[in-house]
């Protein structure tokens, strides 16, 4: 692993030297916006049984930060206030996405960190612009993921046209409903919102903790406002040089590898699932199940695309594996579709919050970076990826394909290379599918003085505050007093991954649990 990390970091250095573009126009702080006084949030109690000190507020921010006196939108905020005499300022937390709600992440982080550490911060969550309780909240087409969708694999012209009509319709609906808003739903606008939150709470500098897409958000904030960064934690790191089309193609192979890890786990536990001891045979039975669902969707809800939606969360978190395996075995061995339908409803189905999250996801990604507008390029690239990685390639392609038809222009991604920061702490699992390992290595190379903590053999996405005491020790030490590990190579510290889960007991049903609290908060696709 250390050799692998060194190779990847060496490749990153080449990119730093020659391939990154400058920060795009408009990606600098806005003097006009910074001249305006920042309103202070009016915090009110919104306590829950588990979080009795939780507070909530809202904050008005400009829709267009270049026109701070123009139309205002509202951000929803949550806070667990500090209780210690030693106060280290606000710790803003973000679960990723883009499109993830951070309101419930704040109390989770505050309750998961060591009490002495959490007590020194105001842990602040927020719904980014367009998300959740912030207004306006986007929902471009509420029925976009209604089952049964066309097969994701465009094996015929008819299937391809059906999928193209679907994604084109989503883009058109978004343009019609939110024409005045979409040009300002992007990472740069969200970064300026972060700085307004900082100003509103009266902090000279910001502490920030982001997962997944939240790592890119944090890195872009650090690029625009390096002198305002105090502590910066990035967990499951986006490759900032692949934003966003290339990153999605890179994901395809990583998700395929993770799906095969699930197949191998099922084979290992053949005494429970009775699907065979050969991982390749188990995988063949999974694809046979997919083919059968293409002919007759389970319960009228789970066709091949919905099956991929159901199993895709297993690429994010192995705690879901026992539920997925149980449903798989019931369908194949017992000809019982009910557990599969239930597992789809628990893990794969998209509710109203998911529709909002997806609308913001597409709005941000399509606006953030250049996407091919010629569908022939998408077709060629994704068929090439599919031949090596059939599990999620086309499902992933259609998830992002509205960007081929998006009604707003795209801007270039931000070059986050930065040598002006205090030590930044990065966490990365070696086998993460959603943000593959090279993303962490690349960010480590781009952020001078950063420290990289690697979870060796880990395949989960979002690895701190999820049960690994070794990782959490590094996180707590950094937030407590800025302590960072000091390695001698490309990696500064290594923690061993936790063991894979065991099969469910006979008493546990498919819908009983959704894995750890963290992975429920982070969601999927981000």
C-alpha cells in the first residue's frame, strides 16, 4: 500500500506541475459582498431527545454574490454550541453530495467526537443552497426515479432513446422551473455562503470537516480564503483534477471491484446464502437475476435499473452487505421476491428528500465543470468502461447524463493547489469506490503540508466516526490541538480496516437496520 501511495502521489506531482488550469474567472472573493454587514443568526432551540442542546437558525445570503444587494435566498443552519471554557470557534460540517443535508450531521459529529473535544467547538451544520430546508429548495422532476425505469444498459436503440428522453426531460424541467436560480447553484457560490456563515457567527477563521463532495467544497474554500482556514478535515477525498466527468468514469471500475468484493463475501458465507463458494459463480447468478428482472420486475417495482440502485449502497458501506445478500439469496434460491422489494424500498428507492438532493447534485455538477455536449462521446466512453466494469457503468452514466443537456453554461473546475494553509488532515480508504484512493493521494500532493491517514484494506466511504478507533484518534488529536501524524513517505499514518460484517442472524429481517448512523447521514452518490 505504501508503494502504491507513493506511485499515486508521484503521478499527482506531475499534474500539479503541468495539467491544472488556473482558478476560473469569478472564482475570487467578492469585495462588494464582503463590504456588507453580516447578519447574525437568531438561534432557537430545536432540541431532540438525543440532542438536547441542538439549536436552529436561518441566514439570508445573496443568490448572486456578485450582486449582494439583489435577490436573497435562505440557508438553514443547525448548531450544537460549545460548553467548554476553551473555545476554538465554529466547526462547519458537510456530508457531501452535492445535495446532502448537513442539519443532522452537526449533532452526530458533536456526539461522536470525544466530549472534551466537541465541547470546544460550535458544531454547525447547514443545508447548502437549494437543499432541504434552505429556500428555494430544488426538485426538478419528482417522479424521475419512479419505477420501473428503462434498463440502464442501452443494448438496443429503443432502450437508449428511452433513457435519453428521460434525462433530457429532467434537464428541461429543471431549466423551466428554476431558470433564475440554476446559474448560482454551484460550488463557488456555496463556498461564498460558507464564508458568510463564518462572518455571521463572528469567527475570524473557519474550522471545517467535510466528507466526499464536501472535501472538494472545503478545498475550494481554502483556495479562495486560505488566510481564513484554521483546521480542515477532508474524509473520503474527491480527486479535484477529475471534476466531474472523468471522476464518474473512474468510479465505474472502483464500484465494479467493490461489487465483486461483495460477491466474494457471499461465497465465503455459502453456509448461510447457498449461492456457491466460487465468487465468479455467485457473480454470474447475480447477473442472471438482473436478466430475469428485466423480463419480469419484482413486485412491479424492481427491474434491472432498480436492482443496481439497491446494490449500489453496498459499494459505499459493507454494513449493508448482509441485507443485500439475504435478499439476493431469497430471490435466487427460494423464488421469493418480497425481500428484494423490501430491500429496494429501504436502500434504493428515492423519496422527496432524495429527489431534492439529486436536483441539487445535477445543478452543481453540471454548472461546476465542462461536460461533453455530444452524446457520441458519452456513448463511446461508457461502452468502453462497461466492457471492463459492467456493474454500475451505465447506471452511473444516466445518473449524470442530464449534464449533456443542461440549460446553464458550465464553468471550469477550480485548481485547488495550495501552499498557504496550516496542516490539513486527509482520510482515505484504499478500496473506496465512490472516491477512489487516487483522489486522496492527489489532494495530498496539491495541499502543501497536508497529512494523509490511510485505512488499509478499507472499502467504505466515510471512514471517521464510523467505529475505527485508530482513525478517530487522529481526528480527535487534530481537532483538540492541531496535532497531525508525521510520516516519512507518501502516507503519514496507516490504520487497519475493521473486519467485514457477519451474516444476519435468523431473527433479523431485511428492513431492520440501515447500517451505521454516519452512512445513513452521508447517503449515496456523493
